[in-house]
C-alpha cells in the first residue's frame, strides 16, 4: 500500500467535508433574506437601502472567489476555508449591531459575504474535483452543490424557529455559532491534490496567463454570460422571496417554508444534474434549466397567489435553483482542465454575482417605486430566455457512449 492509497480511499470523506461546509456557509447566507423585514423595522433605513447591503454582498461574494480560488490553487483549500468560515460567523454575529447602510454593507456585504465566497463553490468544488476521477466529477460536483441546497433547506426553518424563540437578534447570533461547525472540514480539505490525482491533473498556469487565455475563449464568455442571468434570478429569490410572500398577502412563515422548499428541491435538482452531466451535453442541460425558469415564472405570474401555488412554484424553482453549477463547473474543466479550475470557475462565479447584485438591489428599488415585484419578474423572464439561447452555440462534443454508459 502506498502512502497515497489511504487518502484515495477516503474520497467520500472529501465529498462529505466539502458538501457539509457548503451546507453551513450557504445555508446561513441564504437565510439572510428572512431578516430583511426585522432589520428594516429596527433601523428604519428602508427596503431599498437594506437591499443595497444585500446586493453588495452578492457582488463581494463573487469578487472574492477568483482570488480565493487562485490562493487555494497554490496553498490548498483548507487554509482558505478556515478564514472564510470565521468571516461568515463574524459578519453574521455583528449584523444586529449595525444601524446604518454602511454598517450593514460591512457586516453583511464584506465580512459574511466575503467569507462565504472564500468558503464557496469555486474553492470547495475544485478541491473535490481534484480528488475524484474525471468520469465521476459531474456527480461529485452535484453532491457538493446538493450540500449547499441541503443547508438552505435545513437552515431556513431553523432561522424561523430561532427567531420565534430568541428574537431575530438572538437568531442571527445563534446562526453565527452554528456556522463554526464547518471548521473541521478544513482539516479534511487541507493541502493540494496528492498521488494519482496530482499526477493526472494538468500543471497550473500562472494566474494571469490562465485568465487571459480564458477571456479569449468564446465559449467561456458565453458560459459566463449565462451564469450572470443565474445570479440575477437566484439573488432576487433569496433576498426578496419573503417580501414576495408578504406582497401576496400570505403569512410570514410561508416565506421561510418557501425558502426551505427551494433548498429541498435544489438537492434533487443538483443530484439529478450531477447524474445527467456526462450523459448529455452540458450546454443543452443549461439551456433547458433557463427555459424552465422562464416558463415557471410566467405561470406563477398568471396563477392565483395561494399558499399551495407559492410552494409549488418554490419547488420548481428549487429544481433549477443551483442545478446550473455542475454543468458550468464541468464545462470550465472541459475547456481548461483542473489546473486553474478554482480561479477560472471563480471568475465565472463573479459574473454570476454581478447578476446577483442587480437582482437583489433592483428587487428592493422596484418594490419601493411601484409597490410590486412584477417588473422584476418580467425582466427575469426575458433574461432567462436569453440565457437559454446563448448556451446553444457553445461548442461541445457529445459525450462518448462509454462515458454515457458509465
């Protein structure tokens, strides 16, 4: 037995660590929209100003990922993950003490969102991919992505229960301590790839050279444009779904349950997409996801706004919520290999979060101006149709029959 064999046999532990860390950081971050109304009541800043802090967090979460990914490519994911988890906990704990827009931007937008970016998908999925055989990478990224979905499913009802028992301030601080449970994952993910995984991986290019190469790659740019739309959609839902529930005249707990349903069905969508990657072309899967979103939003706008309709809508949104991630990761790896994958996927994730900034911010601004979210939904439909179409020209060979059978 070689020294590397025990580590190779524990690939499942790597997946468990990456998925668990993503569950805690993503789950905590995705519940923040539940606290928008209490923050508005406590500070009197207005939904638009608080939405700006949430929107800045979307942007900062994406901006940190290419740099965190480049650092993790060099020193390993473990150290980056420790810093990220501590920042998420600190920002979440300090949020109730912030009474100005700048204060909320610092706590929510810089500390918590930046930490979640450092402990986010670009670092975690690249770490998992390096320890997994190429033919299993699609399912591996699906499992890690499902971890984030499971975190959202679990943390949304936990946040609602903590708020009922401890108040919203105590709930946020309890969530900060819960986030620290992700720290042991850093030990599992410490270091870089070893043994056969390291031998099989391409040598990483210098960061600047790899990024310049990617920015000249037509298909990579189209992939990033589609992921921009995903960010707009996801951030709008995560930030304003409780507000949408209130605007429909439904009880506030329905908003927490809707977020939980999105997380639950996102697990199904992520695992199903992980299974589908390698069997069908990833660009076609992405086009299908965006077209599904456009149709679901259109049907929701036309349907009566009841609790059943809202929860069914949340379930459909959950199936497509983050199921875009496995094929996007897969295409980045297909285009450039895994040597610089954390940084290059982080760059794509940044475009996702530029869209997220607009989704979170415009949601608040449009609601303040019109008293309704309808115009945001209209924009979302148009963007989703555009994203479905822009993936079709991406050049991707059909999977080999042997890969499909595997």
